[in-house]
C-alpha cells in the first residue's frame, strides 16, 4: 500500500521528511479522483501546510495523458534511435517522446548527483571537448566532458556554442557570415564552458572531501586560460595541490594514451547517439534536448553499461568508481517509476543549467534573428 514519505510542497517543514521518521502522522487522506489512465486515485492533504496531493504526485508519470514505455525510450537513446524513430515505434507524437526524454533526463541528473555524494575521487580526471552540431553544420558546438582516467566514469559535462571553422567555399563563407551576424556566439565560449566544468569537478571534490586534483587535457589554449582564471581552482593552485598535464591531441589514440578515457567516450558518442554519428543526417534541433539526451546516456554509461564488454565483466563504471552496487541498484530500480524532487537534492551547477533549459538554440532562441524577421515583416506591410 502506498504511503507518502514527505510533503511535495518545497516550503513545508515536512518536505525534507525522512523515511525513518515515522512517529509523526503529518498527512491525512483526502478522498479520491478519477483518471482515465489510472482509474481511482487516492488524494492526500498535508496537516501542516494544507497542500493537497495524490499518489500520482510521486510518480514519474505525473500529469500525463498516455502511458509510454520509458525503458523503450531509454534503450532507444543508447542504441542510435532518433526522436522520429522512437515516435514511430511507440506510436506517439515526437513531442511526447521529447517530454518523456525530459523526465528521464531529470531522473538521471538527480540520481547521478545523489550517488556522486557517496564516493571519494581517487583518480586523475581527463577532460576534453566533444564537438558536434545543432541545427546544421554552420552551428557546431563543444560539449566539454570530465571522465575518470582509470574508471572511465563520466563525472560531468558543460556546453559551448562555437563558430564553424575549416576550409569553405565562397558560398559557404557568405552563409556562415550571415548566420554569425544573427547569432550571439561568444568567442570565449569554450574557455567559459571549460571553467564551468572545472568548477563542477571541485563541487564533487568538496562532496568527497578530497583536497588534490590531477587533470589531463590536450594543449588547447582555452583550457590554460580557463584554469588560470578559475577562482575556485586558485586555492588548490596556491596550495600546490593541483597538477595539470597537457598531452598532444596528435598522439595515437591507444589505451596507453593518457587521454584514452575521453577518446573512448568520443567513440561511444559517435557510435551510440544518432545525432552525433559521423556524417549523420540526424541533427540535434534543440540544444537543451541534445544535452538532456547526453545526460541520459551518461546515466546509461555509468550505471548500466559494463565496464568492459568482453570477458563477461559484471562490473559497471560506477562500481569501478566506488559507488556501492546495492545503492546504485536501488536507484536504478526506482529510475523508471519514482519521481525525484530537485528541492530535496543538491545537483551540480552545470546540471542545473541543463535542468532549467537555459541554453539558447541557434535560429530558434535568437533575439537578433527575431528582430530581423520582425523588421522584414514591417517592411512588407509598409
């Protein structure tokens, strides 16, 4: 029989209520309501803040009108299925798939943050930028990732929109200049994004009570500038508890390469996520949706996928990182059905930006482009 473990109202005293504190009866039953999807649903009322809620408030399927298999979507994302492909298989609209992906992404970020607080980082961190595109090839982006050197555990990621580079024809240069004129692309986006990534690593270190950091990157100058200007990292640098090793990106991408962990993740993204496949015709259409799929894949990589596929390896990357297997199994069991509340969980600052969907998408969330389109319409009317 279902029993609410806490009040869903973030401002209520019993919102932070723990499962083992059962001496106070803080809620009462408050009748029922009928749902076409779930039938008769029990309602409850908090005795202290007077907020009403139901059993469905604590379900990942709160406020939905149709059941869709979360496991099918989760497995599809990790198996190169696009939104259109998943919508055809599940016989729902693409918007429904995007909605369910958003819920899975939130679940993945909450559980990732909960389990990160249980470990101590005992390995160097390898960082690099994974380059992809959004909308079209004129809008490349750089997703900075932080991976454990020994465990290949995917700790964190951050995002930067960048300008297209390389040899272009005159027609392509003209088109590139047009897109850049209507887009606010920060020339220091990679530096700022990498600084955010470093700050997130320090957040994890504080949770794990670790005082030293060893970082491996390639020789990109933006990384050096980000490390030099990062205020949170300055304390470790002054205490001589920070070491930065730079490796040439032209070195062979073998397992002996110190950057193997990020090279390995690069290959996994290209292989498993449809919008990142080399020469793919499947582009990410929205930056926030793209990052949500990335954090879902991070959850799959860390807690589901085997550390090594060959040899019947039963360990996951989270096991290698020191996360108790019983604890990760508990949260994996609740991943597809129990709703986690952000007000009860401290998540990484970079994940909060993804959760709040604050990243603008080129050609969609661009004020300059909207102004140009408005001026064109006004001209036509005139």
